[in-house]
C-alpha cells in the first residue's frame, strides 16, 4: 500500500507540473493549445539530440533542450496564433490549428528520430531508494522536488510580479489591457514561453523516469488538461486537487482492476465533472484582477 501511495504522489506531482504549464497558456488565451503535447515530447528529444548525437554534457543538454522547446512554443504563438487573432477568427479555428501544429511537429520528431522507443537516462538501473517501505528512484525524487518548486515559483510569479498580474489581467479582459497600455500580445507570448519551458521540463523528467516515443507527450498533456478542468481554471488548490484525483483514480484502477483502465477511468471522471460540475472544484468563473 505504501508503494501505491508513493506512485500516486509521484504521478500527481508530474501531472500538476503539466497542468500548471498548460493553464499558464490557456488562462490568457482561452483555447486548447494541443500542440503543447509536442512541446512536452520535444523537450525530451532535444536532450537526446544534444547529449547522444552531439555529445554535449548532460546538464548542458537539458538546459539547451528547455530553451529550444521554449522557442518552439513561442514560435507557435508568433507565427500562427497571433496571426489568427489579427483576423478575429472563430474559437474553433484555434483548436483546428493547434491540432494541425501538433501533427506537423509530432511527424517531424518521427522523421528525425524514428518511431521506436528511446531512453535518455543512461545511468545504471538500480532498485531505488526505500522510503517507509516504498521504493522510489532518484529521478522520481528529483521530479517531486522540481515539480513542487516550479509550482510554487509560478504561483508567486502570477500573484506578486507585475508581469504575473498582467497575465491575470489579460485573462480577464485583453481589450481593456490594451487600452491601459498593457500589450496583450507581449503578455501572451510570455505565457507561452513560460508554459513551454515548464512543459519541456515535465517531458524530460518523464522520459528520464521511463522512456519516450514521439507521441508520449500527448497522453501526458491529456492527463494535465483533465486535472486542470476538474480542478477549475485559475484555481491553485483546484489544480492540486485535480492532479491528485487523476493520479489516485489511475493507480487505484490499475491496482484493483487492470492497467488498461488507467486512461478510461481518467476520462470517466472528466465526463462526470463536465456534466455535474463543469467549473471544476473551484466552482468559480474567472474574475477581473487589478494590476
């Protein structure tokens, strides 16, 4: 049972990091940026490219990979979404464009790296560290601390910095922000950059724990999106509760039923929330914030 609880906590914190990265982008833009899944995958594949093919030291490869993935995410905003905003396209067009971006980026990864499973953690495989009767690997310990640290840093950034408050303001009313001299385009670009950096970090940590394929980022993104929806957009406590619920449901289903039910139970929970509690745990709509 201690191992089950450990697995739930680890998965919840990874989902929390992904949900946090995604909500940063969704919060001011109000559309589903599904190409975010390719950003998650690209972070891990950039590490593989820099470390394995260019023989760059591993810590430097991780830093370069996060920067490269961040630039890809920001390019999506500048080259595609910003141009669409200028033409006032309907909301559905953003979703279609994001799907197209994901397909293109995922196929580029497949073209350059292949569809076979790859690993980026070249360290010797060990049993793991035993804590209270449960085993947890070193990379899982790192994931726990990194996820908590980044989650706290992002929330401090959103609530106590001028840029963070501007993101919240743009989320409330982008037109009014432009009138008061806050460039919504610049703020959205910052949100894309920050969210993409977090997504790349999550992808790297996940790939180092297990392995990776060109599509592995999509499942991780869906778990994060489900956690964000059932937690309530803009709610810090809601994100935590959503991530814990998704992780607990998945691992309990795998433990008591079968691992094949991990995805199914996630979407069952999502459907139930969309029907009976569409605003998530927070139960509140987005409010205007003062800058």
